[in-house]
C-alpha cells in the first residue's frame, strides 16, 4: 500500500497534487511519501514483534536503497537502524540521527580506512566476508587497541532474486564464505583478542518473492549456530539480511511481512539469538515516484509511437540495468482508448528505454507521468551522464512538502571540476 492516489482525476502524494510539485520544482523530480515509509516500517515491526523469537529484532534499513538524509531521518525517528556498505553510508546514517549501536557495516571490499572509521564510530557490528578481511580488521583493531563485535557472512550457495545482478548468495557470487569455511573463520576470530565474534550473517539477493530460498538459508545459519555452540563458541546474533520483494505492478504477488516473520520464527524457535533484518526495497520502493514530463510523441510510418520523456536512464537506471518493470501512470487521468507507446528518454543510448509497447491513455506533449515504485534504487543510482543535472528529491508529509535535495545548476556542476594548469 502507498499514499499516492487520484483525487478528482489528479494524482496526489498524500495531500499534495503532484502537478503542483512539478510546477514548483520542475521535472524530472523524485517524490517520497512520509506516510508510506512510516506504514511500511510499522507493518514489518508489528509482524516481527508478534513472534516471540523476533520480538525486538533490529530493523536496519539498507541505506544503499535510498540514502537521502531526510528519508533516513524519517526512519530513524521510528527506531530504525541502518545497514551500510561504505564509510559514506555510515556518515549519512549518523548525520540522519541513527545511533551508532544500530548501524551494521557490511560489504565485500571494505578498505582499511573504512574499517578504522567504523571502529572510531562505534558501529554495532562489522560483517566480515573473507579470511583476508578478517586479517586486515584484526590488524586495524590491534592498532587501535580495539575489539569490535563482528559477524561472519555466510554464502549459503542459495541464490535468489529478481535478476542475476541482484543475486548475492549463489555459489559463484562474490559475497561471504561457504559454511565450512565460515565455521573455521569464526573459530579463528574467537582466538583473537582484537575482534569479538558474536554471530553470523547472510543476504542471498533482492526482490525475492518466494520464501523457500530464504528459509533454506536461515536453516543453514541455524545449523551452523548449533555446530559452533557445540564447539564451545558463543553465537548470540543472526543477521538475516533483506531481500523480500515488493509488488511493482498491481497484479504482482509477493510474500507478506507477516508470512516472512512466521517463517523466520519457525526456523529460529528455541535458538535464543538476537535477530537483525536489513530491508531496503521493502520499506522505500513504493514510498517514492519519479515525476516526468512528456517532451514529444514521435510517430513512425510503421505505426510505432515513441513517448519521449524528460526523465532518462541516468535518472532511473533500473529498466536499463535490470530489465526492471515500473508502472507508468498519467498525473492527470485521461480518457480514451489505450495507446501502445515505447517509453524512452533523451539520453543518447538505445538502452535509454523504460518500456516497449506499454499501453497508456492517449498522451500529449507537456503531460506529466509518474513511474511508481521508484523510492528504492532510483535517485540513489542516478548520475550526471550526458551532463544532465541530478534529479531533485522532495519529501511530502501530509499537506507539507520540502525539497530535500535540490537540482544543481549547470554552474554548480561545472564548478566541481578543475582545468588542468597547462590548458
């Protein structure tokens, strides 16, 4: 459920007409709904708290899904933590008001500098993904006379997700270590005075709509936990990652947070561990839309119609990168027989195509449309390709709204570069 709906034929974000925002801020523009972010967090929170093994489990929002400071601050006020994968994301989470003891630091390629920063910030835990990383972390921690709490990330050889590029738990994926290696690594870490192993972690992919692969991965973590405890080692936490899918179209079916929590509780029953979850898309995707204006409609002799928008692949890259589906709606409802459009942007790439043969009401130059489900992996993955300014972001709360990232001017974009002295 989201809070973008039509009122008297005009699409609103909560109580704000999107056409008014487009007029005030310009297009393209991302618009986020506070009410939707809040609702999605609370639905997951309630689902977890209803199950004894999961009551009080940490929800750490995956910052990579949407790193806007106002979005992070909205979630932080609700009690949400942060799953981070870089020093920059840790800094964003802290600036947005997420307490350090609710920040998890993940990632397959943490630098020594980033590890040192995580130690100085006092993050909750560092998820170690390889023997080489453990060695480097021990050295960094020793230099600071520290002993950070860590989890070993397990690669369960169970890959899942909506696309091969967002599958992270398969045998050929770069993340984590296999189960037998994870147990050896945990024992080695336990022997070091410079790290404190407290648990295991896994994350097998994103946009997962079937709970079966998640359950298989969680059962493997539970089995490893029991084995390590049998060796006299303490395991008190399980970081279960994120990845639960969302409906990008009205007819899509996904597992509910209630079913997700029920499955996880069954697997963890009697294990007595503190669980953590790292949702990103689940909380943010349907809390945001991308508003764009029709530049023109180009018609070909063969009957093909190109709906040319002012938004492009550099603004929303998911369709080009992942063949992802986003529903497209007119901001002002239009009557008439649907027309098949190839929906494209102005970037000089054939890949700058959002959809082919998409049926929409008849549209004209100047009309506004929205891409739904754009609150996750939208603005955060945008770029200045073709020297196009980054898209502004707006946060709505009831009838109030604010620009929470402004569109840079061309002068501001060019000011970031220096001309070589010999030119």
